[in-house]
């Protein structure tokens, strides 16, 4: 079984930073970056779980929900990962999104 603790820790850290960020930072793009990451992680998990299914897009629940959305998507992905290369890729996605978000 693959240890996905680094992914859940990275997602939780990003989510905590978003929750602590001022509204102005969320409005300047941090929430948009978080939603984009949540959608990407959710699609990644869907491709692993149901490779032949039509992908579903995570809805935009608003800037104050972005932290929760990356938490849910990241933890869902962590549950289905079995390949260490996929874990590395997911960690890179989180790191790049957090850097772009500026939090």
C-alpha cells in the first residue's frame, strides 16, 4: 500500500493557508488557483477509479469553499493512488498551485 501521507499533508497545508488568507488575497486569484487544483485532483482520481467514465467537473462553490474543495479532492485522490509516480505528480500539482496562489 502506497503511503500518501505527503499528499494529504500538502493539501491540508495549502487549505490551512487559504483559510488564513485575507479575503483580498482570495479575490486576487488564490481561490481561483485552489479551485483549479481541486478540479484537477478530482479528475485525476476519477481517471484512476473509472477510466472509461465521462469526467465530472467539481462545481465552483465560491471562494470561501476553495480550501474545503482542495481538501476533499486531495483526500479522494490519496485514497485511490497506488503508483509512486502518480503521488509525485500530485505533490507537484499541489506545490505549483500553492505557489501560484501566493499563500
